[in-house]
């Protein structure tokens, strides 16, 4: 077949590389080459500690002790910045918004911090609205009440519609009966 046409000069190094990679992949501890012969020793026959290598002669040779330095735990950018929102994910999303343009690393941190602050603010106000309604779970109605009762959040999210949020309870003063207005005016005077 086609391998017989390849010269031995090219063929021998190819097989040497193939043999070495297969031997090391299978767990070989030592590979030796003597002129025309190849041999390797594997860890399969060793019952001793992994600090010794068994060579062809059968003698144990201690391997040089290389101290591995303890690997530092990877710390996420969110943790470094002291944020809960995922900085890496936001950085990827910012890059996807403008393909071909660069995005600074601090930009993602800034965006994560702003989003985390806004989320915390809305959740705090919505939690208070839920407590006022004697509920332990925040529903869209509580988020709507929280946003519409806060001046700054209402300005930021003025054109946002929240599904199942409802509306603020409000009755225009001109729609109230005239008798109730006079009673309110009398109460204010006193």
C-alpha cells in the first residue's frame, strides 16, 4: 500500500514520534532508543512510590524532586470588584453589541455596578411594598408600586410597561363628589 513508497529516512522519525506519543499517552515513564531498537517502560509494573523510575536494567533511580508551587485560586473579576453581577458576562455582551470595536475592562465593571445598584434599589422598594400588602413574595404589582412611587425611578422607567403591574391607585380630584371636597376643605381649615 502507499506507505511502502515513503523512503525510510522519512518513515523512521515519523514512527519514532508516533511511538513516543502513544507510549507517553499510555503512561510510559521512560523511553530509550539504542541504534535501531525502541523500548519503553511503563508505570503499570511499578508497585513502589511514584518518586522512583524503573529503567530497563531493573534498578530504581530516584526522580528529581520538583516542588510544585501551589496554584493560586482564580478570582473572578466580579469578586475582585466586590460585585454580585457577572462582570465577565457583561463584558462579553458589551463586545457583542459593537463587533470589531474594543471594550475596556473597567466598562464592564462600571455597568455591573450600576445594574447591581439599580436592582438592589428596586428590590428594596418592592420588598417594602410587599410588606405593606402583608405579602412575603414580591409580585409584579409590588415592583410597579415601588417604581411609580419613587420619583427618580419613575423618571428613569417612565415609558416602561410592567406586565401584570396594574396602575397606581389614583382618583382625580374633579371626579370626587362635591360633598367630600367640602368636608376635606373643612378638615384642612381646622
